[in-house]
């Protein structure tokens, strides 16, 4: 899932993500969109872009469904980590979601 947000330098990304994940989990569970109890995986990735690139980022997000027909989100995430020169260990990356195709 992608989210594009604008933040001030004094805002806490971790507090914002805690709110987003907590509130969206509660909403998903209240609406019964999944079997069992929904919860987000631990962690998140955040990448910054300049204001001049916002339109390109919006277009990228709008086309994510099409992109993920060719490449998984995890493959794309690894590419972002490499593009932004983020050192990571494979064991700490999230796990691919197993979808229930019958639902």
C-alpha cells in the first residue's frame, strides 16, 4: 500500500504511521473486509521526494495495480531500497501477503 503525505520537519513519522495502521486496522475489522482479525505487519518503509516530483509520485501510485501485475510489491520495495541506497537484511523485510482468492 502506498500513501503520499506532506509532513513538516517537526512531525513524527512513527507516530503518524502508528495512527494510520491502528485506525485502518480497526476500520477494516469493523467492516469485516477479511476473515479473522486483520492487522498490519510490523514496520513500514518511508521515502522522501521533493515537491517538484509530487505529480510523478501521484501518477505512480495511481498505476500501482497495473504495475503489480508484472512485479510483486515486495520486488518493487526491494528496488526502492536499492534506489535510495538503504542497507537492509532480507530477514527483516515483510512477507508477501497470501490472498484468499475465493473472497
